[in-house]
């Protein structure tokens, strides 16, 4: 997943007496470090709030300078000046918002809630500044005569559009209401996400009888024992809701009641009628978003969001999703029938339930393909997989990544690499943070500590929650984790290889349904036989993964894809339906979720990948946008066909992809960029084929 650290900003002359002198606050000037990296060893909790307020003050002064400039408005003195108006806020927000996801503390959490309304107000003060908008509009109205480059035209277009979409053309009364909505949304979203993190951390399944571990592999037992010991319960085994704990438990545990317990705990997060309950919060969020969209002239929030994407409107997205549903649901039903047959053979008279799916899928995988995850995990040592991803990037784009020691980091797990181009020139700095821990959000994402513009190179990070090392056994990844590592590194490549002149349109600052193309295409290399032989080495013997195992991995590529596609589609359709609403009066989000799933005829053995009360994606930037993974899946499968046609490391094809996609950011329309690479619009067939739908 790509995470954009969006700071929403504020007037605020304000109300705060800085106890930390600005001279000693690392955020208030350029970082005086090698490559300009964040001085994590010097950043303290008390630095953030003064830096936010100083940054607001700085940007306000820069905005005043633009507004009060007596010269005629130009692209440089308005649009570029605005793009560069917030150096301090850029620095502090990029670090602060990644820390609140990767290393949240009670202090950071408290501050994030406190500062959100201030930042929201500041953002509105800029976007609703009529004198500033007059300057932007004056430049926009003369765009035809300015002889701008394509990139400059795009930045001008996006800047103007952002003002209009933020309410610049509304009446003062409507602007006042919009401000209030934005302020409320800024805090509601934080509370929603905090509640999910609290639920994740609160659930602890302790097992103290060895017979209750039946079916669990030894590596997983050791991991659970270490987790329990770290939690002060030596001699027991601890299982949590994190992917690296929950999924193997569902996959291997023979104890059906315990599988049911951990499954239900996961799908009922935010829905336990306690202090972490999210039902009212998400109802308020959906209602406020609808009101905001209608203030801005749209019938529903999804059409407001999608007006600024490749898809353009809700009807296009719903047609796309419903078409895929017609392929995925029958395949999922067939898979459920196969799993039920295995259960019937056991003679227990049990009916397949949602918490049985992973367990019997693993049995079916072994029966159908003679493949168990445990058989291939030893070949996927984390460090080897990472080096494999780096090696692929080197063969495709000529870049190298070299580990740096002595760079400040915020946690001992974090590692840092310098990225250089084929000619040895510096391309950026890349941080990786791979293991789960309390205070870290689940899932995986990429974000920036510094955006690229001109000669300023980016600082990019990947944050994940992979299987941890256990004792003398290193981190051994599942196939899903291998693909996730390649996926997030694909986002990182998009951020690292960008070559734009303006921060606002560089790197991953692209429309939501295009941003997943670089990440998802990068997954394709992970399991190519030629690539597996480059990095999949047995962690004990060094033996390269044998052809028989590669063949098994490839044979089961479409295995369980009915389930995988259906649960993802169900979540995407749920997201769209919530944001397609034109009336939220008396909305009961769980009743509505059930109604939507019933209309789809979703089988009870499958739940949406994310249910309403823990659907963090639609809080963190993917509202009316979760479909993007599938939309981009059409693009990435079609794009990879070009590599398969010419060779997966074909230099000409790689150069075309680098130049037209990875380097271009949002400097041109995304479909134009895609067609410049591929020569034509993407076709659906490769995606259906690769998911086993055709």
C-alpha cells in the first residue's frame, strides 16, 4: 500500500508557548546530516508541536508574500512559489505521520489528535484564501499563452483543480460549513485508526496446553513461545491478530474452536460495543463525506473522489467491479465445494465455515499440488528475498542499493540503503522496517521522508509486518510475504526513480487508481523461475530452490484465486456502496454492509477482506478507492505482457517503463503515460487469465 502523509494545515498565531527553543528543534531548518536524512537520534516528542506551529507560521508568511506580490501573477511567482511554500511542514509532517503508523507512542497519539484540527484549519485557510485563488486563477486563465512545458501545464492544472475541489468557489456560508466538516473528519479518522490498533493489541490468545497446538509447525510454535515470553508468560504460547500470527494459526491449527475464536476476534474489530467501537465513528465519517461532496456540487462522495482519477465516475467503477464479480464468485463457490468435499471425507459431519477456509485450503493445496508452505519457506529468507528484489531492479534499471551504517533510525529493526543509478549518481535513500511490534499498524506501506524535486533526491521507506526471526532461525517468508516485499519495493522504485521538477507532481503523487501499477507489476518478477533461481536459497544449505518446487509454485498460482479475488472485490464494492450513498439518515452501517453483501450473494464462508468497522484503507486515503488494486491489476498484468513478449529483463521494455511511468510522476495524464509505454490501452484478458478466471 502507498501512504501519502497528508498534512492539513492552519492559521493560528496561536496559543502555544514553545518550551523548546527553535534553534535546537531539528525540524526548523534543513537537516544537517549526510544526504539530508532525518536525525532520528535527535528528534524528540517535544519537537513536533513547535515544528508544526513554526511551519504554519512560515507557510502563512510565504502565502502572504504570494498574495501581496505587486508583480503580475506568473507560473513562477504563484504556482511554483505555492508548491515550495511549506519546507518546515513538509519535513515534520512526513516524519510525524509515518511515526504514528510505524512507532506510535501514547504521546504521539495524543499529539496527533490535538494537532489535527489545527492542521485542518490551516489547510482550509490556504485553499479558501480568495486573494490567493485569484492569483492562481489569473495564471490558469492565461495558460494557453504561457508556453509552459507539459509538466508545468500539469502542475498548473492540478493546483487550480485542488483549489476548486477544496471549495474556493463556494459561498462564505458554505465555506464555513466545509471548514467544520474538514475539522471533524480530521479527528474522526485518527480515532477510528487508533481504535483498530487498540483492538489488535488487546487480543491475546494464550495457549498453555501442548495438545491445543496440534497441527502448528515447529517454527510457528517457537515464534508463539517467544511472543509469550516477551509478554511475561514464559511457558505458554501467544497468538495475536497480526497477519504473521493469525494467518498461520488459521492455516495450520487443528483446533477448530480456537480457529473460530481468533477469526471472529479479527472480523469483529471495532464492533464490540466498547471504548474501541467504530460503528458511530464510521457512520459520522460517511455522513460528513456525503455532506462535503454535496456542498461541492456532487451527488455522492464517490463521484467527488473519482472525478480526479482514471475511472472518472462511480458508474465506471461499479461496472468494472460487477463485471469481475461475475467471474470471481462462481470460482469461489467451486473452491468452497472442493473444501467441503475434504471435510466430508473426514466424516465429522461438519459444514465449511469462514474460519475453516485457510485450514482446508492448505490441505487441498497439499492434495492437489503436493505442496506445503513449510516446504518452500526455508528458501525465502527475508534478507535473500530483499536482495532478490534489489537484483531485479538492477537488471531492469541499472540501479544499485548499498547498505549504509551509522544513519540515524527510529528503531533497531530499521535498515538503510543508498540507491545509485547505473552511472554511479545518487538517486535517493531507502529505509526498510520489516517486523511487527506493539505500536506499529498492521499491513505494509511505502511513504516518503522527503519528496523529489529537481536535484533534490527522495528519502523513501517501506514498512511491513513480516514473520520475525525465532531463536537461531532467521525470518522465513511465506509466498504472500515474498510478493508483499516485491510489491512495496515497487512503490519505492516509483518514489526513488522519479525525475520531476516540482514536488507536487513527483513520484507517487499520482491518481489513486494509477499508483498501484508500479507496485503490482513488480510482484510479477517475484515468482518468475529465472528470478527465483537468483534469490531463493535454502537458509541452511545455500541450495538454490529446485525446479520441482518452482514448478509446484507456478502450478498453484491460480489456486484459491476465487477466494482471494472475491474477498477483495467484496471490500471494494462495500467501499463504493458506502460512498455512493446520497442519503445517510438513519444509516446502520452493519445492516447496510449485510444488505450489500446479500445483494451480491456473497457466500457466508467468505467475508469482505475488510469489514466496515476496521476498513482502515477508506480512512487512510482509499475512500471510494479500494477498487484501485483491481483497476491497477488490469494495468499491471497487461504491462507485464510486454515484458513476457520481449523477455522479462528486456532493456528496451524496462527503459520504456522507467521513462514513461517510474520517472514521470503525475507530469502527464496517467492513461497517456501508460499508452506511451505500452502503445495501446490496457486489456482485461491478461488479468482474468492470471487469476484463473478464464
